[in-house]
C-alpha cells in the first residue's frame, strides 16, 4: 500500500497552517538512530525542511521470520528473502535526521507463498 496521498495531505496541512511541524516532525530517537546507521538514500530532499539526506528505513515483519521479525533490512536483501520465506510484510519509513520528519511511505507483502515454520530463537539453536 502506498501512502502517497496521506503524505501529500500531511504536507499540505504542514505548509498551510493545519498542522504544527512538531506534529509531523517527531521521529523517535530509535528511528533517528536507525536512519543514521541503516538508512538508504531516498534520492530526494526532505519534504518538510527541504534538506538533502532523506533516507528510507526498511523493516520486515512476519511470523515465519521468527526472532528476525521487526528487524531492519537493506532493500537489496529483500529479493533473496522473498525466496526463503512464504510471506512477510515490508514497511518503508522515510526519515529526515535534520528535522525529524518521518512518514510511513509504503507497505507491501513479499514471499514465495510456501508456508514454513518460524525460524527458531537463537537460544534454541544451542540445544
């Protein structure tokens, strides 16, 4: 699902007095840290402050991922993952470290459709 229309509406409110920048530029410390260390260039400036450096942070979630659900992945890792797991969800969040803009840009489902058991937790691997 693409959230482009909601993003556009949020920016319209921001620039036309319907919202405060603190309402939309409120990225959590952990998200800002993830953006700094794992973000991938979005290829465009921040829509809120116009600064260069807008990045995408990609999270993956799914029962079949086991303990790896909720982790950050690089975009180039997703094709390989889609052949290793039956189904998982991908969430791409755009983040600006300068003004703390953050917005869920898109979500989608990947996988090969073959159900699999969840990966074991790392401590189970030691037994």
